C-alpha cells in the first residue's frame, strides 16, 4: 500500500476554485486499489472548503504540519506558545505587516488587515464573472476571515501566521525571525511575492507524513507538490513528484516531473506510478 501526499494549492487545487475532474477520478481509482490519499496542505482545517472538500481523503495534514487528522480523530496538534504569539504580533505591528493568525478553527485578523484582503480580492477578480469571483481562492480567503481585536490574539490556539506582502521584504523578515521560527515564502500568488508563512520549529508537512506512515503502516510514501513548502515532503518521501507548474527549485529536487495542474498532472503522475 502506498501513501500519497498531495499538496493543495497549485497541485490539486487551482486558485480559481476547482480540482480537475481527472484528478478526482484518479484519486477514486487509487483508493479503490487500496492506496491512501492524504491532503497535505498549508491550509488550516477550516480552509478545506469548496471543491477541496468534495474528496474523501484518508487523512489530512493541515496547517503545514500543525494538525494531522484521520477521520474525526486528531492524531497530532501543535500551536505557538503565548510568548511566541506575543513576539510575532509585536513584530508584525512594528513593521506594519498585514497578518492572518491561523488556528484549526478559524483565521483571525484585524479589521484593517481584513480590508486589505478585500482590496486584493477586488483587484484579482475585477474582470471575472460573478460565479468566477465567488469561487476564486482569494474571495474564499476573505469570506472565511474572522475579524477580531488582535491585541488578544495570544488567547487563541494559533498554529501558523501568514503575512501579506508589505514594504518589509520577505528576506528581511526571515533574517529577523529565523533564529526562533521557521519561515517560508507563501505559495498563493494573490498574497504577493513578498508574503510568507511563519511556523514553530519542527512543524512542517514532513511531520505529518512521518506520523501517518506509522499509522497506516505504509510500504512507501509518495509526495506531489509545486512550491517551497513542499520541499520538506520530498525529504521524507520515497518518491517525490513536481507538478509541471512547480517552481524550478521544486523541479530540481523532485525524482520526477509530471504535467501541470491544468494538464491532468495528478492523473498522469498516478498512471506513471501505476497507482491506477
């Protein structure tokens, strides 16, 4: 039995809000053949909605490794300490960096930062139809934000922070915070090239993969991804596959390269691996 770990955005899920039908069929066939299909995503559990929620995954690794779930059972869950959240909140405020504070139950932000996400959504969706706009990834992000007074953010079980592009470059933020936290550039284009994600040390997608390898007693692990936060998956996978639309860094590290998301990349990868 193979355990197949699929990244969401850019791998399985298009930012316009859909999973290719060919990928859905491939997943169903692979599961019928006895293989385990695991969604392995930077998204929180609360962000698995729309077309992403139409698949019956055997397990989910969410929050870039912060939560590992099989059915309704949480196998592993990690969160920042209050002191860590206070440190990060102070940094975001001091540098005027818009931030989304993520927990498994909700994505929190200030009123000001929610308005910034709304402006981004308006920009990216200005030429789309009403239906296309409704299903677009950035619209869904905006609609699922919970506006709060973030001065009390340390009272919530925050497992990851996503920050939007700002006047402070990603390289500077990473330089300032990397002694105490894990930072990677974000993979969702509407958030901006200088956007990124912050997690506690040791919390990444590979953590969930190791847990589920033992849980399922998998013969081997297969990882499919397209962006920087998928590289850790490749470190522990027996076979790693980059999407055709992946970054060059991901393609160089992968064992194989499949077609792009829009060109039936998941289906072709499953066929190549003889999962179906």
